[in-house]
């Protein structure tokens, strides 16, 4: 008499269900690695009332220090492939934690929201600068424009933790400006000038000290060293500034 194999079929079905569930779980982990989108395209950020009269800057870690924070930064999109000097560029950048340590990302364009009400109080904040860099290949000369964000552990929601493997998108919009005469001449003579555009991220811990008198107020800035992997650059062309 033939023996029933319903038990074996049941076990196989259970295995299939478990494997399918594991696959769905793994997929959800991969899809869930984006943790947010930071919009820095606001052209009117709220600045602080009490600006410093001096800035001191050093890079953290000291001599022989090896950074242990790794990130990957890439330009995701540009709104056009051709720009004139002085024109606004809208762009999006992907920043991913490609290392093994968590990273705190400043999450507001409004530095004024971090300033304490008491004018004699010092305070510390995290400053992030997303740079968009334009490089001319033959000379290897470049200039950058920056989108800034800020955050403080004292202000809920102004910092976002980026765990290993996670990423964010940053949207920004700035005018393409450079104060180097070389660029103005080169772009005018080339009409247009082919350049490559890449992105980067800089992080600084800043402490504001009011000083005994308002004229002595200072920002003390310490950079947070990063090991950065840059994505492939985008090709664009630059034209001379248009006359109004």
C-alpha cells in the first residue's frame, strides 16, 4: 500500500513560506535604508541674532590621526546641463554612511533656531556644509558653492543619526558664484566651458563664546575628519554671466 507523503509536503510548504518571508524581510531592510530627505533649498534661512566677530578653526584628531568615519557622497541630479555664472542650480546629493560608526547629520538650515535666548550663554552646534564643486579638467582648477545645515543635541529634531549602511538625500539650490578672475576669463574665452561637477560633505563642531564684551564674541570650530568616497562626477557646461 502506498504511503502518504503529506507530512513531507507540509514541511516543504513551511520551508517555502519561511524562505519567502526571509526574502521579504531582507528586501525590506535594503529598501528601508534611506532615512530621510533634507531640504536646504530655502533661500531665507533664519540666522542667529548675535554673530561672532572672530572665528578660530582647527581640524580634530591631531598629527597622525586616522579618521574612522567613512561616508560616500554623490550627485544624484542637476536640474540642467548648462548654466551661466550667477544662475541658480538646483541639485540633489546622496550621502551614505559607508563605514562602521554612526554619524550625526545636522538637520535644519536655520542656525537662528539653535541660539539661546540668553546673550551671555555659550553654546555648541554641529555645522554641515554640502559642497558642489566645479572642476576644469585641463587645469584641475575648481571652485565650490555650499549648502549649510545645523544641529544641536539641545534642540529636538535638529540632528539625525545615520547608521552604517543608511543614507539620506539632500536637496539644495544656490547661485553659481566665484570670485576668481581666472574663471570669468576662462569661461568668457571658451564660451562655453566644459566642467565636471562633484559633491562633498564637511562637518564641524562649533562653539560660540560671547566673551566679556560683544566685540570679543567668537566661534571656535573643530572639523570632524571624514574618509570620503566621491561618486562619479556629472558633466555640465558653463557660460558667461548674462547681463541684465
